[in-house]
C-alpha cells in the first residue's frame, strides 16, 4: 500500500462522515485497507491529537480499537509497554471529548489488557490505580471512575470471550 498522509486521512474522514452513501461506499473500502495496514500503528497517534476534527479522531479511534483486537501479532514484545502508555495517555486527554472516541479508546485498552494477562499480572490493580489517581488533568472523579469501570468490564468480557473461543 502506498504511504498514507495524515492530511489525506483527515480530509477523507471528514468527507466520509458528511457525504452520500455512494461516496461513503467508496471511502469505506479505502478506510478498511488503511486500518488493516501496518501503517495504522504510525498514523493513529497523530490523528488522535486534540486539535484534529471529530471525524478524524473517530476514524482513528476505530483503527486503534481494532488493531489490538485483531492484529495483536503486529505488536512486538518490545513495543507492548509503549502501546499501553500511549493508549493510557490518549484516554487521559479525551475525557471531555466525543464519547464515541473515548469508548473506542477504552475498548483498545481492554483488548490490550486481555492480551497481556499472562505477562501483566497486576493489570487490574494498575488500571484501578491509574484511574483513581486524582492528578489526572481534565478528568473529574466521576469520569475517571467511569473509564476505570468500563475498561475493567471490557477486559472481563473480552477475557471470558477469548477463553470460550
């Protein structure tokens, strides 16, 4: 796949969410290829910046949530802790942002947690400590509690589902 530019992704996301169904069908195919590409790991963090459009952030949040769920094999052991930190940092940035974006980020962290259960033995306690910390900027106590509960619930649900399959 040809290199994907951030500006092109932003513009395509805005067109996609504001266009007719015919235009969306064409873009949906392209977006799927982009999200499945290995390049998605690189552009994801750039589109998740607070100054980006909600459309770009939502597209990116979908990519970020699908990558750990479906393409965990692309995450090398050396990069797993960095991925966790980036997901956590991004969640901390978005408490007042679009709920759909925050929900996808929470799912990404839940998927990460499930994949790491054998290696990250203190995952549940660490998630609780992270979101009980009142030093997280731009987060109300209620928002921190909601995020924490959603991550834990999502991890539990995905963990149970992974053992069934």
